[in-house]
């Protein structure tokens, strides 16, 4: 199973004895079973190791005196801040000069890193809050070319990262907290301390799908709840699903799902759709889409997977009532927030916050600063389009540096 290597490589269990390692795996699999998840992200791996360590400690299986406690405590820090990696980097507070800085670690960021590394730009990539980006929260990816049998989102991002590192990309854990794009050299502050002076910057920080904020939404994430119909719709072939939202994305997702699913409910909180007229017409003319106006989702229920949604009809009105729909999938389409906040004092964005680029390129309004992936793409938002735009950004950066 994939998890074994992830646990081994990601969390470094080398300090355990041969007797202890299999026990660790058993505890880890119990964790996986408990969480009913097929995708284990790096952070979850770290959680597993912590569970296992606590378990061993309680059971007296590990005598911690026999081990270097620094190594064990290391597991309780975020991954990729291991001592051996830290040695390669400048001390905190120190300024570092780099040719090409890449911010963000989804398909766009890693692809930019592959191309930049192969062009000898010695890229340094900061992974951000969610290493691997949105794909690490998705289940199987079946529409990315080159994976004929599909691949899990976390595994795909692991592969992207390995490929970037193979060519020498320096991938680090850290979050951009501020930038100064005033001068010819761009200053980027990492974790409020370290200053990177970059000749070129590639922004690939992605976008975050909005969720309703229901407790049950989190509970069924990956088990019926999704924010991407194009990514996950296939798994609901012939089933009944619901899409929440009344904009173009919701209309588009409902139409896409109507071609796969038995029935699609479109849950709209107002008594009209915000989507463009042409999209509205298509929705209303599709037989297996039922638009439920003036409904708000209250709760999802089911035994391990989504089986039903409780809706509130005409919320806040005198005739407010509750109703239930039986569904297998619950798709959110209530908008995305582009992760452009640290940059938008300097970069032109649209009204939502998507970074504007010169059409056909990744160039922003600041020379030497490029944007790729979902942070500049409100329309397509696919792994493959993000990867393509990451390639474009690296080539644009390479040409910019060559012409300087
Ligand atoms: P929008 O902001 O246009 O629509 C969001 C929808 O979600 C609205 O109907 C809104 O309701 C609803 N919503 C927001 N929060 C909640 C909540 N908490 N509970 C219930 N409903 C909620 O986002 P989109 O992603 O649809 O579109 C973003 C932009 O991208 C738009 O400009 C759109 O036109 C564009 N786009 C274009 C496409 C194309 O040209 N093919 C495809 C997709 C998007 P309410 O109306 O009540 O505020």
C-alpha cells in the first residue's frame, strides 16, 4: 500500500527497531480505518506517528530513554522542518538571495519548479500552509493525463515534488507573510522572519474553495462532500447528488453532473439564480436537475458516507420549515477565494482577488513577478491547466532573467 512509503519517508521512523516498525504500521492502519479515508496526507501521517508514539509510550513498548528525544520531538513539529534540512538553509532572520523564488506547492508551483530547475535557475520553492495544495484534499484524480489507472491527489503531488527535487529544486516548508515589490529585487518575507531577495518571483498560491462551515461538511469530506464536480463527479455515476450555489460555477457543475448522475438538486439560498441567463436556461431545460430555491443546507447525515441532507426552506421567514433529500454526493459551488492577500498591495487583481496577468502570458503588472495556477484563473481551475500555466511562468521567468 502507498501509505507505507509515505509513513517511512515522510515521518522518518528509522529510529524505531525492526520489532517496533510493524507495530507502528498496525496502529497507523487502525487510524486510517477509524478515519475511513483512503488518502493520507503528510500531515495526517505525522498525526499517525504521534498516535503511535503515545500508544507505545502508554504500553511501555518504547523506552524513550534509549532514543534521542530531539528526533522524537521533531515529529511534533510540522514536516519538512527537520534538522538535517535546516542545516542546508540560512539561519532565521538572515537574508538570502535567489534567482527564482516560487511560492506555492500545487501542480502550478511544482511544474514551475521542474522547468526552472532544468533551466538552471536554482529555484527555491516555499510550500505554504497546505503542502501539495488543494489536491491533497481530493480523492482519486482520473483526469490528469499520464495516469491511466488514476492516482490519489496526495500521491500525485508527491510525484510532482519528487520530480522537481530530482532536478535540484529546493522545496521548503514556510509561509509568505509579506512582500516588498517596490525595487528591482523583490523582497519576500517568510514566516515573518526570513527575508528572501529574489530576482524573479512565481506566485502559485492557488485558491481555496469556500465551504458552508457545517460540522457535518468536515465529517464527510472525501466521503460524499466535494468542491469540484469535474474532479469527483465520476464517482457518483447513476446516483443522486446536490450542488449548492446559484452562480455560474454551480450551474456548470450541476449541468456536468446531470450527464453522469440520476438526479441533481441545485440548492439555491435566494429565489433566483445569479448565473448568466444562458446557463440558467440550460439548467431549467435539463430534466434531471431540480432547482430548490430558498433552501439552506443545515446538516448532512449518513453512516460513514453522505446519505441525506437536511435543508431549511425559507430560512428566517414565518413559514420556515425543514425538509430532507436523499443524496450520495454534496457538491459545494459557492465560490473560491484566491490566495493573493500578501501580494495584492502591489499586484493588479480583479474584484474577487484573482491576480491579473497579461493575456497569453504569466506576467503581472510588476516586472519579474509572474502568476500561475488557480490564483490567476477563475475559470478552468484544473490540475492540468494549473500545471500548464506553471510551465509558462517558469519560461517567462527564464526569459526575463535572460534579458536583464
Ligand atoms: P459567484 O460568487 O458568482 O456565485 C456564488 C454563489 O454561491 C451565489 O449564488 C451565492 O449566493 C452562493 N453562495 C455564496 N455563499 C453561500 C452560502 N454560504 N450559502 C449558500 N449559497 C452561497 O461564484 P462562482 O464561482 O459561481 O463564479 C465566480 C466568477 O466566475 C463569476 O464571475 C462567474 O461568472 C465566473 N464563472 C464563469 C464561468 C464561465 O464563464 N464558464 C464558469 C464559472 C464561473 P447569492 O447569489 O445569494 O449571493
